């Protein structure tokens, strides 16, 4: 069961780091006037359990901070991601008890 908890943690970590990196890449491309990552792609990764990474990327890179849809979506995804993470961990630890 400990291995399953580790795998779940790794999945959440990878999803959030990847989303954070995508926000950083898109911000860098925006500054250099290069081809951008589509907004749909950024939001998709944010909603695929990357809410923490998306919110951190938005805040740290000051990226998409003027877009109300992104602000609302990132916060909603952040809450969803944290909620799912807590729920999964609670379910997995309840199974081991």
C-alpha cells in the first residue's frame, strides 16, 4: 500500500511540475514574441491535476494574471487538485488501517 501512496504522490508531483514548466515556457515565449502554447493546452494541464503548478506558474511568472478566466480557472483547479489529493490519500490510508 505504501508503494501505491508513493505512486499517487509522484503522479501529482509530475503533473504539477509539468504544468508549472508549461506556464514558464509560455511566458518566456510571450516575452520573446515567439510561437505560444495555446490557452486550451495550458488550461487542460491545469485541470488534469496540475492546479497547484498552474497557480504557482501564474503567480511566479506573472503570466495570464490579467485574464479573469485564467484566474478563476486556476483557483478552481487548485482547490480541486488539493481536494482530490487529500481524498485519495485519505482513502489509501484508510485501506491500510
